C-alpha cells in the first residue's frame, strides 16, 4: 500500500499589517538586532485558528468541504489589535506578539473548527485559545531588559482594526529563509 503524500497544513486569518505594525517590526528589529531572533515576514503575519500539521493530501478536499460547511453561517467581524507581550515570560521569552482584543466571533469560529477537525481525526488543542499575532520567535536573548522595555512601551498601543472577511486553509512549506504559505482554500464569511 503506498504511503500517502503529506502536507503541513493549518487554518488561519491572514493579516495585512498596517504601517503601525511595520513600524513596530522595524523598531524591534533595530533595538534587538544583536539577539538570536527569527522575525516573521510581514506578508506571513496571521492568526492561527487550527494547526493540523501533517495532513494526507488525499484528505484535503474533504477538509475544505468541512471547513466551508462549518463556516457557512458565520458573519464577517471586526478585530482590534492592541498591545504587545511575550509567551513564556520576560525572563524566558520564546514569542514576541501583538495582542488581539477578545472577540466572541473569533472564539466561536475557532471552536467550530476544533470540533469539525477532531471529527476528521485531528487532535483537539489542549491549551486555551490565546489569539495573537506572532512577530518573532526568540531563540536566545542576552538583553532581556531591552525586550521588557519594548513590551512596556507598546503594551497599550492600538495597532490595527480589521474587518475579517475570510478564513484561509494553508499549506506551510518550511524553508531555511522562513516558511512559505500556499492557499489551499479561501472561505469567505457572510457580509
């Protein structure tokens, strides 16, 4: 029996960063240029709703069909991006992010996707949903005070308001220069 061809997939909302986010990225890169940090390319910024990982290519049409079905009654909605922070903590930072104000529409869509993907055999996410925009993955940082100052400086800043009109099912191809995301399906939300 042949081994199925696998693709690394996830469901997300693509974010077009406004000038304020670009400025934050530039400011952060300049301030932390001597640290071992992998910055997210502005064109790859997104909110992950469900990471499936290795997915048999033959199952992708069914996954797309199920995503479309479960989102068919979901309306477009407004998201607000505000403040910065780190995952783990400032003493052992791993991810530098922009926060997203809590939104019931976003949580409801994420919950629907978790349920349908679990029925298709993908493990349910155990961690609670903490929507954010990853700006950087921190491998090693010597000067944590600089990062702490950066987080403090932007912790109350409003970065962007965006109407979410579609959900995207992506393939992620890992490359040395950073991941490449290929749209497998774009699912529009109702106006």
